[in-house]
C-alpha cells in the first residue's frame, strides 16, 4: 500500500492533468454513445404509423362502432387488438363482457376501418346478438385498449389508448424490439 501511495505522490501536475483529461474524454465518449442510441431509437420510432381510435354512436345504426384510423403517413399492418374486459351497469346490475377483436391486415394512411369484434360473457359464452346492442353502452365506462401493429419495415409497435366518454386518447406508443417474421 505504501508503494501505491508513493507512486501517486510521485505523479507530476502534468500527469494528473492527463489522467483527468482521459477520464473526462471517457465520460464524453460514453455520453455520445448513449445519445447515438437514443437518436437511432427516436428515428425508428418516428416511422410508426399514427393510429387513433374513435367510438361512433351518434351515426346511423349500420355506421355505429369503434373505428381505427391511421392518421400518419405510413402503412400499418398486422394489427392485433387485445381482448377487452369491460363492466357495464344496466338497470342497476353489473354485467361483465369480453370483447375479442378481429385483426386488420393493412391500414393505409388516412384510412378508417370499423373494428369487428365478438362479445362474450364472463364464462366465455359467445353472445351473438349483443354486438350491436352493446355499442351505445360503451359510451359511459372508461376503459383501455391495447393495439399491436407493425410498419412496412416489420418494426413492431404497442399503442395504448384510454377512453373517457366518446373520446379516445393515445397514452403511449412503444417500439417493440423484435421484428416480425415474414
């Protein structure tokens, strides 16, 4: 230990300045590397199609529904929507439903498609006639919908939407690391 202390004391001011400069250079290089990764991540994320959900219940019966719109400039493809568990109060009784959405292969820029879904009860019994009757009841409850999709380069994204009244807002869009096969 004494030899180490002697060695440190034997260093001149010039040697100490070189050591400090080297440490500062190392810290700067690490920060540059981190910033490069952040820029690459943000540029890949900017290639995400900008999806938005819309609940339409004031239109004609055949046009009522939940719509997915691509408000961006890039094609969204292989769109999958997580099943939605929702509780609805009807005449004082709480009913639990599960909405299972069909996927959408392609959604072009500025395109709007109605989401097709099936309604199941909490025991997973299919309620064939409930879909159209359920739409007006979706206005009141707040809920979240999670959408998975990819762009034409195969980059995968996860978007989470929250609904209050008839308005959906996008809470987050995350770039998923793995690419789709195909």
